[in-house]
């Protein structure tokens, strides 16, 4: 055994005899931010996590702009491209349909892929409304295909460590969960009316874009929501049209929301999301307070987890302990670098796609660590409850049909 191995370093490149690795052909809709992120993740999981459960073959990519999607295919290494998603989901060679398209295509394209027997990995939100989300879940279950929503922050090592701490009971009974997801990118009133600001394409604004992540994080770490009370706000109601800046169109989604929530286990929570916060680039913060301790996390410092444990019969710690989650025994870190060598945003996506491919090849359940279409549906139920409460001014009690 090498000296590196003895001190806990990860020795990359160590020779390992493996049996033949199966191949899964990926067909992806979308070539922009998420298309780039997912393509990168499939490529990296092929060699970073060794041996991989399956080799991801970048087989086909789809986008409406032929020139752009042709360039993307060459850039990422896809063997072919389509300009019509219907051709992609009907391609008999595609094993996994990765739906990274705009929100209004999540339901339609995914349901067709399921009908064609494809396993589906879908960006969030799963659909434009909870009814569509339920239909997707039921269809995938009936067809017997694997299904997963890309709530990739579940796969940040520090978040997974927090999950383990909560499940161990170390922080005791959970009293509070509070979360913020704040960005600044549309605060300029002259920022154009992009698709994320149109309800017919996006479904909602900050609620579905940012709020979906902290809703899922709350469900992942604390449990199901029982009720919500909320307010929503649109600060800039008109914006320049992308193809005609001299004219303006109506913004019909929320710019921000704030909610007070109660969980089925009795814990109380607050959720806030906004894209109007100067200085906040991708600030996702959450905190859990329990009877025996607290946990805090900030996505902009994603290698760190702040933990406070007050053990009975011992002097309480002065301040919290900031854990650098880079040791080889921490979640996922055995695949990366020696301790102290931090990872970044993209690496959670690598862990997420590996998890899904492993579930497909080895017939494992996506739940509880991955978000299934049931999780995607339940997140949409919470989102709709928040929107209803903001509209009526009343507390909304939530009901889940699946």
C-alpha cells in the first residue's frame, strides 16, 4: 500500500480490473446552460467514478436552431443532432432521454419519451403544473422506466453529509428550517423579456426557478410540507422584447416570493427566493435548528458545512464548527482529489447523472437520495400552494395524490 493511501489520499489512476462496462446512449434536448452542464457531467462520470456503472455515450442532441445545435454536437462529441425533439425521443438507439429544454417542453417531450420506453432524466421543474407532474410520474411507473428530476444540489457532498447528520439524530428533533435563494441577474429594468419571464414557457418566475430548489432541499432534509402561507411580487411589470428592444412586453411571472411553512413533523420554516438582490450571484442558504444542534449551508461556499452540536452533560461549543467536506470518507469525495482540494458547482451534476445511470443499469430505486418524478410532482404541489396563498391571502393546506 502506498504512503498516499495510508494517509487517506485518493490515488487516482490506480489500476483496477473491471468487467465489461455497459453503454447507455444519451439523447439530450437542449444545448445551452443545462445542455452544457449535463453533457460535461456524462463525460466526466465515465472516468472520474471508476468503474462507472455504465459508460454514457453522447449519442444525439436536439435544439431548434440548426446551426447552433450542429456546433454543440461537434463541441461536446454527440454523434448526431436533431432540430425536432419528436425525432429525438422516437430514435430507437436512445436509451436515456435527458430533457434540458425550456420548462414548457418538460411535460410534452418527457411523456412521449416514456411512451417510447426511454428512461428520463428531466430538469426542474418537472412540468408547468402539479397535474402534469402527476401524469408523468404515473406514466413512468406504468411503463417501468427510471425517472429522475435534476435537483442536483442533493448531490453536493456537504448537503449529503447534512442529510446523514439529520438521519443519525445528532441534531435531535427538528424545530426550524429556513432557506433563501437569491440572485441579481434580472434587476436591470432594461433586461429583456426572456423565456424565464413568460408564464406560458416558464410556468412561474423565481418560485419555479429558484424556489423549486429550496422546496426540494426542505423535503430532502426535513420532510413533507403540511401547509404554506406566502406572498409574491413582480417588481418590473414590462420589459423590452428580445427581438425588438424598442417595444415592451408584459412580465407575467413573479420576481420574488416569501413563505412561512409548516412541515408534517411539526417543524416550522421560512422560504424566500428573489432575482432582485444586488450582490447575490447564486446565493442559496439554508439552516436547520434541532433540539440538539444546528446545521448551516451556503452554496457559494459549497465545500463547507457549519455544524453546532450541544451535547447534554458537556460544555456547549463556543460557536459552530466549520467542516471542510473534502476528506476521502465524506460523501462522493473518494472519487475526486486529496483532502483540501475543493470541488465546484459542476461536480454535483456528475454525481447526479452517475446516480441515475447506476439506477438504470442495476435496477435500483432513484429514491430516496435522487429526486424521482414523485418528488418533482410534490415540489409542484408546494409551489402551487404558495402561489394560491399569495393570491388569496390565506393559509393553504397541502394534499398529495401520489
